[in-house]
C-alpha cells in the first residue's frame, strides 16, 4: 500500500524558492513549509490516500495533491498540484520500519 511506502520517510522538495519538508507518520505528516529567506511554518498535516498512486496532504488552509507517486531509493517523484516535482529522501526511520518501536 502507498502509505506504507511513505511511512517513516522524511522528504525535501527540490526547489530553489519553496521549502517543503515532510515527515510521514501513519496518516499524518509533520511539515516545514515556507520560502527561502522568508517565513516558515511547521504544521501537522493529515494524509489521505486518494488512489493507488495518489495522496492528498491537508491542513486547515492547505492542500498538497500528489499524483503518479514513484518512490525510489533516494527520491520521491510526484505530480504535485499538477506539476512534476521531485523530493529528495533525507531520512528514513529504520527503527520504526523494523518494528522496534511501539
């Protein structure tokens, strides 16, 4: 299942202006969002599976739509809000994936 592929991953959007770091934990994602040299926010967002290769990441006034998701060893490729985007995998929660944490 798609949500299992994302579980425990921390990813960073490869973009010169936008900052979008997401850490996936079950049906939630902790985020750091903002712009380079600008303000940042750190919401906890909800993750909804909308299809076999698509999710929506939602907050109070935020919607990030991921379609055509492909998870590789080092990156996550998506169509983000209608535009092709690449996220670098910056962390993997190995302990949780191996079942060592509750």
